């Protein structure tokens, strides 16, 4: 998620090799201007961490306005939404997760996360969230936030996440085809049950 016409500097960072099945990429926006603009997300599960845990981002849709402090999670394709970021935000760290790992770290369904553009991290990590937010709060630089997140994932989630190569292949195929596909078509191409694909 980004304030689309406010970006100044983007820095892409690859995840540690042992977490590549969990994290797709990191992006650091090293300058962020305040003000309202269009909120964007391509549907990849994404965590955004603000430079201060006291900073606020506000999302506005036709239905409502929602503010989140410090960090948020988005699990859907966003449209018709606008974002306003507080004046005191110096940078953003954008953590793009692998779509296949959501089912291993939360009891919420992907349909649940389609309800609104931003969720507090508690909806994703449950009772472990406070430990993660404390580590973000003590981090002084984007690199420290990334290291804190990777330590958190290794401690609480790596052993619980197993790789599903067929599901990963399905996601890659959908990305290659730009996402405009029926589940039955993907299932036929990959020779899997469409009911299994729909569940996953």
C-alpha cells in the first residue's frame, strides 16, 4: 500500500533466504509527504509499518473512515479508497507476505480480510502482536524494523508453516495471467480439484 503520487524514494529489500517462503519482499519508502491520496494494493497480503508507533494513517471509503496507529495489515485488492498519512511519518516499511502463508498464521479467512482496506495487526498475529509492536517501537531505522520482523517470524511461525508447492504454483500462474481468471480454469490448467483450489 502506498500513497501513489507522493513517493519519493523506493528501496527494495529481499527477505532472508530462510524466510523466502514467508515474505515476498520488503519496500522502504524513505520520504513520505502528508496529505490524502489514492490507496493502492494489488491483493498481495501486506503489512505497512510507520516510522513511529504513535503515527496515524486514515483510510476513507464511500462507506466509512478508519484510522490505524503505527502499523496495519491489508489482505485484499483495494479500490475506491483514499489514504491520509500523518505529518510526523518519516518513512514506511512495506512487508509483502507470500499469499500461501495466511492460513498458517491466522484463523481468519481471506474472505474476512476483504471487509475493509486496513486491519490492526492483532487480526493477523493474535496474542503475539504486542511483542511485535514493541520491537517495532524500539526500532530506529527501517533495517531494524525488518530485522525485528524476521526475528518474530522465526520465533513464532517458521516451524508452523509448511510449503505447499502446488498452491504456490497456482498463485504464480494467476499472477502470470494478471489475475483475471475463473477458479475452474486455473484448476483445469494445473490439473487439480477446483474445490480444493477454492478452499485454499
